[in-house]
C-alpha cells in the first residue's frame, strides 16, 4: 500500500507541476535615432496571442492576427490602442508620431513607429511611456532599449513605473 502511494505521488506530481506553469508577459521596444532620416525610429515586439486577447476583451474584436481570417479592422484597432498606451516625449513635449505599420515575425507582431523631423543636436531628453497590455495583464513588463549614437540605456517598465527616459 505504501509503495502504491509513492507510485501515485510520483505519477501525479509532474502533472501538477505543468498545471502551475505561468506565462511571462513581455514586450520589447527599440528606440533609435536615424541620422540619415533625421527621425526617431521605434520598433516594438509584442506577442500575437496577447494582442488577440486584448482586441477581443477591449474592442470585442475576434482579430485572428496572422491568419487567413484576420479581421480587416485589426490594424485600425491596433493603431488606436497603441496611440492610447504608447507616448513619446522629446524635451518634455509630447511628440506626434507616424504609425508606419506592422509585420509578423514568428509569434510576435512588430510595430513600426517614427517621429520625423528631429534634429539630434536639439534633443536633450527622450522619454517613452509604454503601458501596452498593462491593463490586461497585471505582471506585464515592457522592456525599452534606447540607442542614440553612443548613448545607450534600457528600462523594464511595469504597471507602477511606466516611463523611461534617456538624457543626452
């Protein structure tokens, strides 16, 4: 009987371990300055399944991103959401940005954003506020990497600290 209990525990324990698997919620954003284009160029990588869930819960849109059945409204709602949760400030002033679009890369959506007509010499600070998916996932982390010439800095933004700043 004792052997049977040990056997049962050894059989069930690994199954319980897998049921407690916790998904890690993260996005990665790269912020760079392009001398050639005189622009701040930004890419942001976010998991497709997280965005599908977001669009369903927030806009009641079954987006089915990166499938043959992707909703024609998906890009419009993604841009709308991005503009409400992603803010760029240059020298303490909110900068307007162009949403260039998105592409799919394996299991992530890569967003392309650009702040045009920026003179590198005039930049004193660049601040990114990134609250994407924080309204959906309590433990969402948004990593931001700045690279302006030789100046590099990275931040992990969380719900209680949603802004990161690079001082030049």
